[in-house]
C-alpha cells in the first residue's frame, strides 16, 4: 500500500504544475514517513520478506528510477528556456527498469518512448557508460549525442543493442518480431549472428498502441509462428498506464484481450512495485529465452505529468483522477520499500534524490553548450551514404563459379551462354546469381516458393536454394517488410517481394517511417539494408483493375534515403539488381526494384515475332552505375523523350512513327533510376535538344514526370518546347478501359504534333 500526503494538493501547492506536484509529493512523502523500518537486509538478501528481489538489485533499480524521473523534471524546466527539445517523459513507467535488469545488453531492444528507467538500468550492463550525460546530449539535440547525433531525441545505443527509432504508433513491432524470427533464420542458414544465439528481442509499447493495426499484425504473426512451432523469441512488453494521450483504455481490456490469445504466452507484473513485480518479470523473460516462444508481458504502469510538456491534463482530466494517479507513483512505492526495509534512511533517500537532480541539471547545462547540427550537409550525412567505387566493385564481383554452376545446373546452362531472353527470365536468372553470391541472402514473400511467384519470376529458386533461403510468408505486406528489417538488423540480406504495387500502400510506413529512417536516426550506427522487389505499373491485358495495374509511385518518391530502380528490359534488370544488392551490402541502403508486369513476358518491339525486346544475359561481372540511364540514338536532338518502364518500348515505337511523319531524329532516354532522379544526367541529355517530350506512365499528379520537368527548369532549360504525356489522375478500370487512362503510342505521336506546331 502507498502512504500518501493526506491532502493531495495542500494550499502551498495550488499554483504548481503537475511535474512540480510529483516532485514535491516525493519529497514530502519521504520526509514525513513514520513507519518503523526492519533491520537492514544484507545486499543479497530479499529487500522485503517474500520478494525475489535482493537489496543490492533494488538499490540499483531505485537509482535508475530516480535518474529517469529527474531527466523528466529537468526537461520540463529547461524546455521553457529552449535548452532541451523533448518532454515526452517516462514518469510512472519507471518499473520498466525491471525488464532491463532481467535482460542482457545483447538482447536487441525496440523501445516505447517512456523508457528512461529501462535505459538507465541497461547502461549498467557495460562499464564506463553514463546514462545521464548521454540522455542530456539527446535532449539538447547536440551533435555529440551518441544515439542520433542530434537528429532527434531517441532512446538508443549501439553498444547496448537498443536500436534508435521514432516510430509512428506501434510501427516498430513488425521489425522487432522480424528480428526475433531472424535469430532462428540465421541459425538455419549458418549465418554468424552478431548477438548470442539464445538472445531474445525486447519490444515495449503502450496499451493504446496495442490496438493499432500494425501492432495487431505483429501479434498475429507471432501467434502464427508459435502455431507453426517456429522459434520467435520476442518479449512484447505492454506498459499499461490506462490511457493514450487523452483516450482511456477500458479497464481490463489488455488483460482480457491477451491473456488467452493462442500463441502468445501471457504474464502480468506490477511495474509500480519493484519488490512485487520482479518475480513475474524475471519469469516472463526466462520463459521467452528458454521456450523461444513469443511472450506477452503485461506491465502495470501509470502516467504522470501528462502525455508531454504541452499536455495540460488539468484542463481535461478530473482532478481526483490526477491525484489518484499521482498517489500510485512508483517512486513513492520504491521509497517506501527502501524505508520499510531499512535499506535507506529518509535523509539518505533525499540526499540521493537531490544529488541526481543536480547531476541531471549539470549534464543538461553542459549538453546545451555542446555543438549543434547547423548545416544541411551534417544533417543528411547518414541519410543516404553512397560509396560509388566500393559499390561498383561489389556489384561486379561474380559469385564463385562452382556455386553458379550448381545453381544453374552445369557450366553449359549458365545464363550468359543462353539465347536472348525476356525480362521475367532475366530477373529470375539474376536472383539465382544473387543467392549464389550472398550466402546470407533470403528471398521471401507471398507465393514465391513452390509456386515460383504469380508470374513465375522466382521459379526454381526454392529447388536451387531450399526452404531456409526461399520461403512463403503470410499475406501481410507489413510483416513482410518487418521481417526484412529484422533479417537486415542481424546482418543478412533480405530480398522480400511485394506481390503488387497496390499492396505496398498499406505497409508503406515500414519503408518510410522505419527502414529508411534507421540510418538517419542512428547516425549511421545501425543499418537495415534490403532489396525490395515490387511488381507493378500498368498495361496488363486480360487481368487488371486498379490493384493489378497500379501506376501510383508517389508514395515511394518522397521517402528520404530510398533508392528506386525500374528496368524496361532484361539485361538492364540483371545489372540493376547487382547494383542494388551491392548498395545494400556496402552502404546499408534500402532499395525498391519496381518490375513492370506488362513487360515480364514481352519479346517483340515493333511487330509480332521481331524479337527485338529479347536481350542476352549480361555476364556476372557487369553492373550499372546508380543514376546512369540508357540512351537510344544519343546523336539525335530534334526530339528527346524522357521515360522509364513501359514507356521505353512505347517511346521507341512512337519515335519510329515521329521520324517518318516529321523527319526528326529522336533520342529516347530510359531513366532507369526513379529515386533519386539524376538531375545532372537529365539536364545533360536535354542540353542540345530542340524539343522535349516527357512520357510518364504514372499519374499526372506527383509522378516522375514532374521531377523530370523540375530538373530541366532548374538547369535553365525551361525555355525548351515541352510536352508531357502521363497517366490520368484516376484509379485504373477493368479490361480495355484501362488503356484509356494510360499513355499510348498514339498519345506520344499526338504530343509530337503539338510540338511541331509550336516550333
């Protein structure tokens, strides 16, 4: 039971804010405690009779709680002085220090933002580390912040295996589960893990976040893995404080929702009471480590001081409710344990309390004086690292000959010795090559294994490399990308497939908010390299509708750090895949390979049977340079057409008609790389042009074509006569009507006629 001040808000406290009240409550509680202490326990004796927590461990945990609390109080005071820039506190959640104490520093942790005490306790795992100064540097957005280099206040540490993140609601759960699954995947393929093989993954979140679809997909996949008896050693820690910003969680909701969920082993612990909660936290973590099953730890917490510094709870939350929450402050209970057990006197507690306060404020003042990020170059340095020489060397390094011969069925069957083939076959051959070259590469997605993909692009890979490296997943794009991040976190090279571009959109935040942000927010200390294959774009005939003819790539174009390549022909595809895999291996980048479905089986260009869209497979020592396009008729300058994907063969056909009709020599430029667009290359190709035509099969708004035109204008080429042909701003209808909303050969020829009239 908690002993509380009789009047929750004495007269002298009426003008104080809630942070000051919590601070004063603690001091008053300790100062006026009147219980009788028992004889002081030995350091390794239970802190209280019947508790599994020994006194020395309690002392460390109590100190971690005090550090977390004073970091919160410091942030509230110094934020108004513009010396710190983050006030989402951990007050009321200090019981999560129990989880940190039970875990190892090599157990990867993906943390809730109220994890100050967890971090303070985790810092004890390695000597010479200072949680106060490191946190102060992060609060101050200092360039010297060891977690993010001043880019955001994140809980993170490379040596402590806490991966920095600034997740949207629950968006870190899929990658946390992916990391747990990756531990077993590594063992199965013989990949050397950077952590012990019996590690578990810690993933914490709030009770409100548990309701989010992204959280539910992780819980479902964890339960599915358990049902399949696949090891998934993850400890889901739901820190239940009963409220999400201002929306209350119904009493009993978390317990009733998860206590009997198949595949999730449920434990409950009181995070408000170190002596009582210790046993169950230890049990949950031990259970997870030794059973390798997904485990759900329901940790009771409370929330003090509001959601953040700008949340004035007194304006919307009943006073009695606030006082009740403050009465359950876990620091009051920890002080009571210290006093009741005789471990610390009231004077010693207050002395320690004020010493930690002084330490936190001193660290904050010192951090405020440290340098900040003040140039764009510094800020974006870790966002998209690129080492051209090393990437090209890696891309052109062939797999061992014996590995290739085994994968392809003998020396005579090597793909570079075969006749020219279409796009789907050459992507398939390139994937064989990549899996030969990278023993830690894994290819997975919906229907990619036995079926070989909807369009047979992954056909034969399961037979060649086995189910440990080529496997099907749940029909869940969010978890596919979460799995990819987990594999990458542990040093493997994931090659996930998203079956259709339209299926990406409900999972795009796994790229935008998670995968592509990790290098940025960890100051390039952590990477999750991956090569995501996505089948998409339009022009499918006989099988369509907007899900299978999706030409919307705007969601990909604005993701910082992402690379997007889009081939139009097989030889380019093979060389681009090598470059993207090398970019992942060398620089840790996240890449999307956008495969035009309608070109998978295309063999002809101008007329049936001409075979002009079949190309020889490039030898494995050939690759493309990132940003390098392909130019057809580079000497032509009467008209320059910029395009990509399906637009390339379309533009080549239209160019032949335009040359006949107008006598122009036409250059067709296949951009190949859509994100980032190579503005210098675009400008160079237009520098001697008399006219420009931009052909963008994407939608009119936010399409690639807008980027091409912007590059031309910014290069001072806005005076050139220009036309753009693009898809319409609409969903794609079924059957032949689909062709009405997409660019066509005739539309290109008509645009050239407009240009002829203008100039």
